[in-house]
C-alpha cells in the first residue's frame, strides 16, 4: 500500500499513526472491562472529602488508568529507552509482561462473569482486583526511580566522554 511506502534514503522515523487506530478499540474495550470489573468487586462512587466538600469520584476508573498506563510505561522502558541499564530493562520487561497478563486475566474474568450474569465477583477475585492499585503504585515508583538513576548515570558517562574529547561539558540539568 502506498501509505506505508517511503522513498529510498528517507530518514524519518517509522510511521506511528496506525498505532492510534489500533489503540482506539482497545481503549474502549479495556476501559469497559475494567470499569465493569470494578463494579463487580466493590469499586464505585465515593466521596473523597466527606465533611469538607461534596466531591464524588467513581473509583472503578482507577483500574484501567493505573494498570494499562503502567503496562504502556513499562513497555516503553523495556523497548525504547536505550540509555537504561540491563537490570532496569529486565525489571521493565517482566513487569510489563506481568501487567499485560494481569490485564488479560482481568478482562477474561470480567467477561466470563458478565456472560454468566454474576452480580458480585468471588472473594478471590475481589482480593486480587483490590490490590491492583497498590501493586501498580509500587511497580511504577520502582521503575521511575530506576529510570532516573540510569538517566543520571548516562548523563555522567556523556560528560566524561565529552571531557575526554576536549569539548565543553555543559551543566546537566536535573531530571
């Protein structure tokens, strides 16, 4: 197809717009599945500031936002962040794969329960699903710290290389 072809010698990056089209139906399906799972496991509207303000949030949205965002973030760290150490990329790889498997299991469990007309999820599923926000927070924090540490090590290596080459070494801004 002509839309995927580039002329020989074209230095632009590969086309990424098909990813947008692929992500739209996935977003709708994943969002719906996790919000539905949240409803079956006790997530729902809560007043975040009782006695202070009437500010209600439906906590079921925390599941698709947290888990799927972390899966994408860790996949980026694994596949695209070239300056990261082997240990950080390994952590990112296994946590990305783990979060994708957890996401698939959650989607499958929700659709099975929905097809069976389940009104409340079994206790085992409630326990696992209720732990997801805490797990995602821990994994995300750990990965962010490892990535930051690796970034600083990478910047220090660049400064040494520039100094060895006799070029001016600009101040490295904090990340």
